[in-house]
């Protein structure tokens, strides 16, 4: 039993993906501070929100898989928001990655 748990934990560490659970829901609106493409399977966004329903360790950093539904459109919207100063909010799924960033699945922009 212990060996099975260690193997499962080891696989999760190697994958570098979600290993913790948190709450899901919408953040409040904020200006995008940074969008960071990565060489991994996800991109990062820093959004200094005051309300973040996730219980992930980091409250300002979020991630999404490049291959997720709508990821290309959301990435383009984040870049446009960064450029134009639009405020956005994101929907956190309730999953955290190993860095403590919340996963996002939706995005909404407002002027």
C-alpha cells in the first residue's frame, strides 16, 4: 500500500501537474500584469486580484494547458488585455499545480 502511494506521488511529481485541490469559481477583475509562455504544456498569467476563490498557495499566478478547450482564444485575449489595459477575471477550476498556481478554464474581459 505504501509503495503504491509513493509510486503515485512520484508519477505526479514527474508530470509536474496538478496534485492539490482547491475551490473553484470566478476571481474579481484586475489588469493583467504578465503573460508568460513556457516550454512545458502550459502558459502562465499573473493577475493581481483581490478575490481568488482558489486555496492554491499563490494567489496571483494562474496556468492553463496549451491544449485545453479555448486555450488559444484565452491566450490571445490575455495578450490583448495586457496590451490595451482591459481588466479580466478568470475562472479557477479548483486544481493547483506544484508551484501553487491555480488552473483556469474560462476568461472574461471588461473595459
